[in-house]
């Protein structure tokens, strides 16, 4: 059974995470199981960054 993605130890900016996601997609990185796992991790990090942006704006 695969383990769920973990929260990264330090928060990166939304722009940095977004750039890494785009790079993974452009490089066709979702083909491998490792690429799919990395994509899931990045989505978790991206969602946390979005929540952080919303909290700061409020």
C-alpha cells in the first residue's frame, strides 16, 4: 500500500511550487511511478501554499 504524501518540512512560495509542477508536466514526468508520487507531493505542497496565501490576505 502506498504511503500518503507528506507535508514538506519548510514552506516554499506558491510560485516556486507551481514552477516545479509545470516542469514535471512539461518533461513528461508523470509517466513513471516516481513522477506520479512527486506530483502528488507537489499538489499537497501547492494546496498548503494556497491556504497560506489566503490566510495572509485575510
